[in-house]
């Protein structure tokens, strides 16, 4: 099995983890391929990642590393095993302590798959120029660059005018991303199997504007409103961004591709919700009484 490795070099002990993985690889029938940034951390030379020759992708870090790895797949539908080296790691399947058994089960193909929706984003210019952004597993956000200031955006869903949004920004999230930035901005949690997207304003200027759940088959068109068009950015998964101008429109739609997340055993989405987000946890409050 050919396994690409993507990781966050800032995690303490990463070199020791990679060394242990390299030692185990021959016995598991695994050949590791590394992203260039990790090459100095291996204790032996590893070939560079090439999407065409991989059977699976392993991400070492947190959710941010998993998101970056998922974008690198370029639409390829092979399994992504996320190993959490940090604190939350909501989308990952194993912890650092569970890495050995996770690799064993990956090599034996003893796992299940959760298919996750991906968003495609296109910037359309005044003369119908088009630029495609990388796919988003979590969310697409239109927001102000630099100094925090309210912006105004016109939003259409499938050509129907939803109305203007006056806010610090606008989040378009998948069910996967509903537990990320959108949740922090007051959006609902959407279970992965629900075919939907959520449009969540960031610090809306009026209480009449609320998060909006729409069908996954819908297309969103977002346009800056004049006099509020300076220094606007469109960001993908909070990691890659592009400036848009006053005559640009942002089109967001569901991608035909999906990301395949590795899952082990019977640990359900809701158990991860309870553990990672401390869903319904009153322990801290009780300890103060």
C-alpha cells in the first residue's frame, strides 16, 4: 500500500513519530511518500508524494492539517486517515497513542469510510473572467481584509434574491464545516449525512439576519454591494485566500467530488461531538458548586 504523509512540522516529537512509522512500514507492506516540508524529519530518505501513485493519505496534526491534506487530493477519492497530535482534532480518526494500531488497520483495509461534501468556488469578473479556488471541505468565507469593518453583500440562491447581508462577513459551510467557524458565529450543527449547506453571517448588523440552511444542490452567488467593496477576501478553509473587486461575484456550489475520511470501529459522529466539543458537559459547572 502506498501512503502519502502530510504533517505539521510544528508538533513536538514529529521526527520520532516518523521514525517509528518508517521502521514499521516494511512489516505492514506500506510504502510511505512524504510532502517536501516533512523530508528533514524522516530518519531515512522518502520519495515525494505523487497523487497518482497513492492508495491512501495519512495526516499528522489537527483538523487544519487534515483540511490541507484533503485539498491536495485534487478530487481523488482515496481514504484519508487523520491522526490527531493536538487538542481537538474533531475530524481525525486516531490519536497519537493509537497510531500503531491505526496503521495496522489501514494496511489491512480494516476501516469504514465517511464521505464528506466538498464546495467548489469560482470568482467571476465583470468581463466574465473566471478563476477557480481550491476545493473547500469546511467552508468558504467572504470577509474584510485588514481592519475589522462591516461589509454589505448581496446573496442569491439559485438565482433567487435572498437579500443584502450587513455583517463582518459571510460563511458558507458544509456539514463538516458546520462545527468550525460557522458554529462559532452561531450557526447550527449539521450531521454529515444531511445533504445541505449553511449560510452564516459573522456578527450580523441586524437581528433579523439568521443562519440559513439550503439544499446541497443549490448554487450561491455572492456580490459586494457598492461603497462596501474595498479589501474584500474570499478564503477557503481558513487557509487560502483571494482578493475580490467591486465587480466580481463569488459562486459557490457543491463539488462532484467527495473526501473519504477513514473511521474505525463504532465510535460515532455524536460520540466525537460529545468528546471533542464537550457537548452537554456540565462537569466544570458542577465542580464550582
